[in-house]
């Protein structure tokens, strides 16, 4: 999920390959509803303490930024034009680097 959030190419490919969904809704739903439910993953997860801290930091940042994103009109291209979305993408890249082996 972080890889998708970090990559313009993957976001555009997903939107192209799954045209029946609103890609921006999907990016929010996949993180906030499907993956991260507002609390840190359990201590017996596949992540160590530093990795969990990085994921939690990303979640807080993403959660704070969501309400400030422009209306997408159903396309991720609107968000890709937003400096704030680019910041979220960069934070996702940073988080990936923190959890990379």
C-alpha cells in the first residue's frame, strides 16, 4: 500500500486498470479502512518497533492531510497536481525506506 501511495506511475496504472472505481476514494479506503484502523499494528506484527513508529508517523501525517486535499472529481490526476498530495507521496516513500530490509 505504501508503494502505491508513493508512486505516480502505480497510481495512474491502477486508475487505468480499474476504471470503475474512484481512485482517490480507493487510496483512502485501502489505507484507512482496510489496512490501518487508527491504531498501531499489534506488537507481534512483522514490523519491529522502529518500523511501527515510522508507519504510525505516516498514518498521522496522512490522516491530518486528507481533509486538506482538493476535491478529486474521481481522478487521481487532480491529486497528482496537488503539492500536498506530493508531500504525502514523499512521506510514503520515506516510510518505505524506514521499513525496507
